[in-house]
């Protein structure tokens, strides 16, 4: 078994971070090589990724199951690759050292099965840190961008009329398109 | 293009077009002779087809072989190639190569730190059948190369989608070879991959990339050369596309075409190599550009008899946005696998790829048909339990749509489009050969080379094993190009100068590696020759272009 731990320091409140990570589709979308995400059930999803293994690019389908969903700081999951003897598990653990800061520790393991398990794990060894790092960088970037956008929106609200027609349309569209991930959106969902 | 204007974006002495071993060897050699050099690469990475290969370098009478006490001579190597060539080669080119290759090897070991060793117990294709074949010594491989030493070029230097480049030949074949994947030491592979220690072809390519880096030779990627510039007397430069804009580079002493084969160009494959419907297994940027470039300045195209290879794609695998074609040459030579045509008949020695490949393109003149195309790999479940098939590991299910599966051979034939009754009869006969360990039809498993490359040493005949355990599988195979080793290329002289149709060299124009017609070897091929040709011809071209001492002694 291979295990990798990836720390992520995010310059945003844990509530905002949770509002982002509480949707599994957001996890899939920031995976390096993301192609598709399907909801299978409340706890299960199927991700399609294009993974680079050296010079080879391979499309893999990953079945992800949520084992634990503990708002607002911990997620545990397990996964397996369709058609490949590879599975694994992982955990997301968040802490809040300061009001506007969140420290996340992402743990991911890979287990090859069958007689070729050592081969799978050998090939995965250089890939796992790269994938985890790519995921971490993107997670940080997206949440901090939203945090900044949220702050700017809040600042604008100080001087803007509270509820114009266009503002209402904009909010409705954002909810419809599933992009209501601003601090305001989080507030609206009762996350903060 | 005839052009005498001085409007150049860059000026150097020698330009290499292509960043595989041939182009890099030429640039490095020119630089060592105090000439300035520039490498232009059409793709986004350097290393070329060399990096896709197993990295074998076949050189008769190389100093490692002689130091190990393995007797050989350049003359013996010359005679062996002469025998393989079947009269299609040219004696003077074979002789020039035989003499220059050991010198080129020493040169690069001395100058760029190339580190090679003999691949022990690895015989020439035709040992012991041909008098000048050798049981070992002519094949070399590199010692692991630290990828991190490439600096900013680490990610821009190709690795291979095909070969397990975390392991050496010694590692692989010391553990029982490709057929014994289950016995490999994957902890070594994991360690090397984690620290980017490159072996096989990626390692060989990386040594030469490092050689260029250390000499501050500019390597420009994503630069597609579209035309050669001539002043009416000699080639003086190139026109290229760089970032969508024209780029003109002057070559005061020479341009070396090292763009690999004609793979990826179906028209050239059909009309020059006589290969139908071939799929390229290498990077799309290899497409016969040397033929177009040299053709406009009078370069002569030459061909030798050669094969298209055979392979398949695995669903979901790709390179540079295209399906990845895998070569089946070792997959079909392991026990419990045979290759049959639509009649359900075997047609060659599956453990020696050239036997199968030559037969695929055979035309039955009496019926104007290709009797051995289409064709299939047939195997039983023992093969799936024990051996890999491309990247599909032993014990791993075939992906949906990859193979036809059935519990009997007759049903398998019906499902795949093969004569099932004849298939069952053919397999019964083959299984009888397995009992005796002798294949009187095609002598499968009798070549030591075959045993080494795809044999399972635990079998009485390492390449024979019966197909008896259902379910049975049929994988339809396709023609693929030969990984840059093409039947057609540019004619050249002993100093790697491109020849015109008047047999005179075109001043300022050179060729190296797979872009050069295989006139030194004629109808013959031997694993490791392509890398050796690239290195040697690049060496010859670089020296001659730079005005250094001509190794061949010919003008």
C-alpha cells in the first residue's frame, strides 16, 4: 500500500472551505485530468479522469464512496478503479488556526490487488504525490478566489442598493447554475 | 526554396532537424568540432523515437564486448549485416557503418558521459544459424540516467508509453524476462521511477539531451521545418513555423535531417513502403517530413524490403490525443498464444516477429488476396493468468470490446469471424507440438533471441504452450508502422550526405537515423540497429558538416 499526505494552507475561513468541499462534484472537478462526474447515489459517484503515466495517457473511471461526512471538518472516502485491480481510501481533515485561515490535511492511499499489486504500486508511486499536489493547488486557488470575490461582493454591498432587480436575477442564475459558492451563498445555506 | 537573402532569425554552423539520437548526435559532434549547432524539434519534447525504444544499441566489435573477452570484429559484423541484407544493401555503406559505429560509441562515452554495458546472454537474431552471428556482446544498454540532471528539460525530455523504463535489461531478463512479469522486482522499479532514474530508451535519449544541454546547444521545440533553403549550390538553411510565425535559420555548414521515419503518413506508407492501412505507434510529429524537405532540393528516395508491424489499441489509452497503438511482437510469442488468419491457420513463427510480419503482407498472386490479413492473436486462459498483454497485466480482465471470448474454439471462431472448425483443428495440431517441444511447421522457439525476448524459461520450449484451458480469447490485430524503422528514406553516402538522383551528394544536406534509407542493411534488421545508426550517422554527419576529419575517409 502507498500512502501520501498532502497539507494545504488555505487563506479562507473553514466555513467557506466547507461550503466548497461539501459538494463532491467540486472535488472531482479539480482533479488533474478531470473529464466527467456522475452521481450514483447520495454516497457514491463515478469520476472519469485522464491520467498521465509517463508518456501514456489513460482514461480511468473511479468509483468513489463517502464513508464519513462530518461537517465541517472531516470527510473519509474509499475508491476503486473500474476494470483495474487498484483501490484505495483517503481522508480530508480541516482545522482553523485563525478566523480567516484553514489548514487541511489530505491523506490518500493506493492499494494494488492480485499478483501484480507491486507493479501497480510501483507505477503509482511517482503519480500519487503529483496528483495530490495538483489537487491541493487547485483547491487552494479556487477557494481563495471565491473568498476574494466574496469579500469584494460584500464591500460592494456596502455602497450598492441592497436588492436591485439585476442583483436578484444574478443570484437566481448563480443558484441555478450551481455556482453559488460565495460567502453569501454559504450564508444562505446556513453554513455560516 | 532558392534564397540568397540574409534575413535570418538565427545563424549557426549546423542545424539538426529532429531531437532524437541522430539529430542530437550530429549537433553534439559538430559542437565538439568547434562548430555552433542548433536543434529544431517539431514536437513539444526532445528525445524522439529513441526515447520510445528499448534503448538497445547494436554494435559489432564494440569495446565493452571486447573488454569482456567476447571475440568479435568489425569485419564479422559487416559480413553478418551483408548476409541479412540479401543483396538489397550497399557494401560501402555497410562497411562505413561497421567501421564508424565503434568509434562513435567511444566518442560519445568520452565526450558526453554516455554509459553503456553489454546486455549479457542476448544473441543476434540469427545466432547460431548464420556464421557471423554472435551469442552475445553486440547489444548494449545504458546505465540508469538521473532525469533530475536535465534541469528545466526534465519534463521536456520524452519518456516512453511502451517500455518499463524504471528497469534495465539486466533487471528484466535477469528475472525471467517479459513472460515472467510476476517475478520482477518492482521495488527497484518504484525506487527508480520515484527518483526519475531513466533506463532503456528514455535513458539513452536523456544522455544525448544532457550532452546538448552541457554544450549550450539551443534546442527549440514546437518548431516545424517546412522548407530547406538553397542558394543554388548548397543547402544554406531552413524555413520553419515557430509559434505560428515564420522562422528562418541559417546553417553555414550543413542541415542534418533526423526526423525519423515515414510513420504517420499513410500515403507514404502505401506508395513508398507498400504497407496498407498502417497505424503509427509513435508521436504524430513523425510523418515523413524528410521526404518532403529533401525532395524539393533533389534528394533521392530509396527503399528496402521491410515489414509493417502488428498491434492493437487498448481502450482508454492514448498519446497526444490519439489512440496509442501497441506492438504485439512479444505478446504473441509467449506460450499459450498463437496467431491465425481467417482460415484459422497459423502462418509464421509467433516468437520471431519478422516471420509473422512478413507473412501479413504476403499477396497470393493466384487469387489476388492477402491470405493472412485480417489476423488474430488466439490465447487460452493460462496466457491471461501468467503473461501480460501490452499494459494488461497477468490476471487482469480484458477491457470490454478488446477481445472476443468463448468457451470453445469453434464458438470463438464463429464470434470472431474465423473458421472455427479449422481453428480447433489447428490448435489441436499446435498443442501436439507443445507436447514434443518442437514446432515442425515454423520452428517456433528455436531462436535463442526469441527465447530471450518473449520466452518463459520454465517451459520445456520457452515459447510453446498448449491452448487447452477455457475461456479462449481472440484479439484482432492491425498493421502498425515499425516505430520509426521505415522501408523508405533518403539515399546517402558514407559521410551521411544526402544523395541526389545523379548519385552526387547535395552539398550542405545530411541525414541521420531512421530518416536515412536503410541501405547499409538492405533487407536486414536487427534490434538495436536503429539507435546505433542514429548515433553513428549523426556522428558522421556532424563531423563532416563541421569540417572535422572524415571518419569514413571517403569524399
